[in-house]
C-alpha cells in the first residue's frame, strides 16, 4: 500500500517539515540510544529507550516524506504502523 493511500484513508496527512524538526528528532534518537547503553539501569528500561529511538526513526522517515500523523489514530499509533511497514521506505524516497 502506498503512502498516498494512507493519506486517502486519513492515516497520514501532508505537512511540510523542516531541517530543525528532523534535527530535533535525530537528537532524541541519539539520546535514546545513549540511554539504551547505560548498564546501571534495568534491561527493561534499556529496551524502552532503544524502542523509543526506533519510533523516532520511523517518525523521521515519515516527516522526511512530508507527511504527519493522520486524524484516525484509534487503531494503532502511527510510529508503530510505520515500523510495521518499513518496507515502503525505499519506495517513499524515490
């Protein structure tokens, strides 16, 4: 399924992004990955930090294509849907 179909279904909406927004998300990814390496915290918290980084990467991919979360978010959070559909990424950037 294409990103255009996601827009049609209301799962995404077109929204311009900026280098500052992408840079901010990248900062979250870097901090989350650094937190995931801290041995002093539990494995559970390290996993949560790593998963947060993955969610932010999915959000960055979404935002880099000029899209944002749609209005119908009751089925599944958008970053989780993006992670489930990362196979679309090569097609989305063409």
